[in-house]
C-alpha cells in the first residue's frame, strides 16, 4: 500500500467534510473552500458584466455558485475516497474475472459506493477494505444528503431577502422620495410603523446572511428587488433623519436606533463575503428636494462632523453596492410605476 496516497485521501476527505459541515450546518458562514470558490466565481461574473455590460449574467450568479459548491463537494468526496482504494493495487477485485482492478475501476467502484447503489462485479478484498467500503457508503449517504438539503434554506432565505427589498422600495425609490412620501406637513412620525415592521426582518436576514454567505451572490437586475440598493437607501434615510432633520420632526429616536442596529447586524456579516470598506467615500445625499417642499434641513460643520464619523459605514455600503454590480448613482430607482410590464407574452 502507498501510505502517502492513502492518507492524502483521508486528509482530503476530512477537509471536505469540515468545509461541507461548516458551510451547511454552522451559523458561522461558508467554509474555507466554499467561501473562496464562491468569491472567485462571482469575481469572474462581475468582470464579464463590466466588460460586456450583460447584467443578466449576474442574475444566474447565485444559482451557478450554489450548484458549483455542491458539485465541488461531491467531486472532492469522490476523489478523496478513490485515492484510498487507488493506494493499494489489490484493494478491489473483479469477481467475474478474478483479476485486480484498474484505476478507472476503482474510481467507478468508489462512485457507486458513495451513492450507496453498490456494484456487483467488483468487490473489496480483505477485512480492512470491506470495513472501509461500509464506512464510505455511510459517509457518502450522510454528506451528500447534507449537501443537497443545504439548498432549501438558502432559497427560502433569498425569497425573504427580496421580500424585504420590495417592502423598502414601496416606501420610496430614493432617500428623498421616501422622506417626501412620509412628510405630513409637520414631521416624519408616520415612518415609525414601517420602520418597526422592518427591524425583525432585517435582523433575521442578517443572521441568514451570516449562516449562508452565498446569499450575497443572488443578484436581481430589477432595482426594486435589489436588496443592497434598497437597504442602502434605508440606511441613508436614517442618517438624514438623525443628523439633517430637527429632533422634533423625526420619528421616535428609539425606533431609529433600533433599525440602525438591525442594519448593522447585517453589515458586520459582510467581511465573511470578502466585502470591506474601500478608500472612496460616497457623496452625501443632496436634499434640495426636501428644502423645496419647505422642510427644514440642518447643515453646517456639526453635521459634517457627524457624517465624518459615519465614513467607514458609508464606505462599506459603497463596497457592498459595487460588489453587487451596481454604482452609487443607481440608488435612485425612480418613482413607483403603476403600469405592469410583462417580460413574457401572455
């Protein structure tokens, strides 16, 4: 037996199992291999989108990455198990010819064993290989089942993410529009109810994103469903309310802070998807639209100082937007259009 090849297979199987379990069962996000595989594929898709301007390619990014992770796990498990049998030329025997098997036979046998289907014309030789076959059969059943069931909660979490995005967009398609929609002539108190409704949903999404960082790679080319754009608009609305609007005209300070903390619980999960604050600080939202409606807007050195304190937060939001294939100028999704546009003939 070639012990180097055998233990190489054992180590590869353990590493793959650790990555699979850490990704699918742990709440800490993707494993070492899956995390880097996801980011590599997404970087390629972003490059294609930038060069060719085909945003639709990003729409399939999440599905492509999810399937790639699944295939990667299956291949690594198969390769690692095959290496164990390949390490010994006499580990398997062809029952029909009573002869030793080739490398291809061993790979074929391993695949059938992991799938628990079994292969009648090839058998293991000796107690050690009999036991290893049984272990690999159970291992394949467990790991492959975990890998496939990983898909279901990810899809459910993505549906919730889009639900949150659409809800935010119903408040308004931009920072100024949201504020104007909820200005009752004297204050913005009417924003309290929708803000309260969003707190729990955003906290839950933050936890989902922490557990399933692949969620970041599910992209929508429709701005109304683009989570990163609508969440950034929401966070900028909070910034304006906290620093540009007089205290007596704001919604409850407690509600504003709770929603801010909820958004923060999501933002702190972004480094797991390799998203960190960049060096560029996004421009401050222009609020002349509010002033034109007679709304008092606070400005000056004190406000500038408050925005400076938020530099890291706003840079992180800009990095998030760019990593999803958008630009800061895309934050304005325009007003709500009551007309329905069908993309398919009916």
